[in-house]
C-alpha cells in the first residue's frame, strides 16, 4: 500500500473521509525517527543516533555558548534515510543545543545557543568525548517515511464545524503512531504557535520574545520571507534518552528552502516550544 493510500484509509476510518483529498493535497513527505537505546560503542562511527557521543572531525572544537559547552543532541547519517528530493544523499548532520535550554529562538542572540553542522564526508570523523557530563543516553535511530499533516490552524475551513476539528485534532494526536515524535522534514507537530515568521524575524535581528519585534517597522519588509522556512528536524522530549525540552516540549530546527538546496546548514534556526 502506498503512503497516500495508507493515509486515506486512516482518514476514512477516523471519520475524515469527506476531506481526505484536501488533507492529502496539503500533506508533506516526512521521515519519522525511531530511537532504541543501545550502548554508544554499539553504534558504528558516523551512524545515526540520538544522544551518546558525537562523531566529529578531529580539528573541530566542541561548540560553546555563554552557558558553557552545548549538549550533543542528535546526528543523522543522510545515506540511511529513505530516498527524498530535499536532502543530500550522503554526509552527516550533527546538532547541538544549549545545556541550560535558554536558547528558545525568539532572540537573535540565541543563534550561538544551538549549532547544526553538516559533514559531507563521514570517513574522517572521530567519536568525541563530551566535556564534563553533558551526554544523554545513546539511542540508535531507524527511519520510517510517512505523509505528515498540518494542524487545524493551517487547514482552516477544511475542518468545518467544531466536531470535525475535534476529530482531526484527535487523529493528529495518534498519527503517525505512538512514541516520541522525532522527525525529519514535513509539517511540525506544533505545541504553541506557527514558527515560520518567528524564524524569519529573529534570524534577521528582531527580538520577538514580546510584541516589540512584531511591531517593528522592519517586519513589513521581512515578513514575505517567512514562507521560505521549512522544518528540518524535530526532536521530542523522550524518557528513553532522558531528554526533556522545557515542560514536555520539542526542539524544532528550521532552514530556508534556498539554504537547504545549497546544502548551507549554518543559517538554520532553532525554536523550543513546550506546554
């Protein structure tokens, strides 16, 4: 069964068959990341994992911010992913985040509180010991493609009456499956508000931790660039890896379409949302 047929079948069973075509048209290809805790030395060098110790070039210093060394969160070997048209077919993405979880993404100065590196070659990497005790338990990653769906704020009138909106919200709560929602590409599982405009304004120097940035005259100039942002990584709170982002929240790593096309990961932006 194709991904489209599978999604249509699930929507029909949930009572959403009447708007299934419209929802499928708005779906985006995504990859779920499934984590299974294993000893770090059981994960091959350069393989995909959450937590543990990162595999880095020997010449690369451990990233730091004002709160100290960043925590290593995840690395993704792109050659292990299902075939897709968005990401490079090889190389390693490596993501680090503020150990104090104070880089929420609404302040331009938060940029140094997270780091996303792309290493085109994995052959020269070395497993690198973390400073102090910064490492999370290691979990090997496997990948499952699926069609992600937007939340009800995006589909708007499609949900029609409140009854359908509640049914759709319940459906999204279970789709695509149980467990932490670690994800690559697709629609985010949003906890608070949409993030594209926040990424656009904060990455261009506007503080949006209060209404001042949204009222700034520069917003009008910058806002048309908000749709250029797309989700790259979503890292959920996860008991298995002892990751808790705020109050049962998520980390979202966003990137501009043009930057992704050019394999420029240095300008990615990270937002933390929680309940």
